C-alpha cells in the first residue's frame, strides 16, 4: 500500500514510485497558487524533471524565471516513472528523421545525451545522493520468438541500431 494513497489523485498515474517510501510526498516542497500578475523573463510550465532542469539552467545564467505547475511539484510523469534518463527514445530516431530530417534526429540524440549527462553533473556538483549512474539501455521484442511479429520487430530494432550508429550514438544489435 502506498504511504499516502491520496496522492495518486494529484498525478496522472495510479501508483506511487518506489522512492516515496524514503522521500514521502509530505516532504516535497509546497507552493501557494499564483495569486497575482508577475513579470518575468521566462515562464516555465510544469515542475517535473524537464521544467526544474530548465529553470535551474536559466537561473544559473541570470534569468528571472517563474515556474507554474497544475498540480504539485514532481506530481506528473516525473513523479511516477522509473527515474531513468536516456537518449534511447521511444519513438526511435528513424521516425524522428522522417519528421525532422537527419539533422533533426542528430539534434535530438545530442540534446537528450547532453541532458542525461547534465543531470549527473548537477547531482555530483550539488552532492545530491540520487544514485545517478550510467547503465546500458536495452530494446527488446515484445513478441514471442517464432512469430512473424517478432521477426519484423527485430528487423526494426536492427535498422534503428544502425541508424543510431550513423547519428553517433554508441549502440549495438545483438540477438539472444
């Protein structure tokens, strides 16, 4: 049972992440609703890992930043994920290239790798004990061996691995 089950009402998910057992929602910072007009350089919508990281970088560069969140800090996608950061994107770089060209796919790969590594740098710099470490990512077929869907998906995974190499991502394709 979740330590504070009512919190699922504030998230887009139904389960609490495992880390709330060590850092319960009640320990998260609370902020009052926006009650007046503000003037700022930049307004960031969303107080998850992306919004907080963006605000952090902008404040370090001297910008006046306001962040707004519909629910509670870290209560959306960030608050209920596995906590992994990756540049191995769900949509795949072949699909990204279809929409944004090879240059767009390369920018996506570089920016996600930079963000993944930057979070580690910040955690180290601020001495945040968040168990940040670099681990390999794995893409696997969701279909049983012997089914045509499995063979089709393996071909897609192989093509994606080759395209990732072309973009400069360290990757390999293995069949187990």
